[in-house]
């Protein structure tokens, strides 16, 4: 088996183990990932006047989902990152909706 195929097989096995260990967390992480991609696409498509009233609440949901996933993984770095992003973007969202 060539190294690229071996790497792909290894990644696929890792994904299957991750799913098997905690299916709910896996689905939450995939959903949060899709939310993040959707927000990025929405921002790119609607430039130069992005639809922040839609993308910010979506992004906050994704951050909260990633935060929960980080907590269940006991990953301090991810939890700290998504807590900071959630806090910063919550303030921005409040300012956006009260402006």
C-alpha cells in the first residue's frame, strides 16, 4: 500500500473510532463544522455588505457546539478558544442587534 493510501485508510479508521467512542459528540462536531462553513460562504457571497444578522447567531451556535464538544473531550485549548470566540462574538452580536 502506498503512503498516501495508507494515510487515507488511517484517517478513515480514526474517524470511525471517534464516531464509535461518542456518536453524539461526533455529530455535534460535524454540524458545528457545517455551520462554520455556511457562515464563511454566507460572508463571502454577501460581501461587501455581509448578512451579519444571520451569520453571527449561526456562528455563536457553532461555537457553543464546539465548546461542548471540547468539554467532553477534556480539551482545554479548544474549550478556551471557543469560549473566547463565543464571548467576543456575543458582544458583537449584542452591539449589532442594539445599534
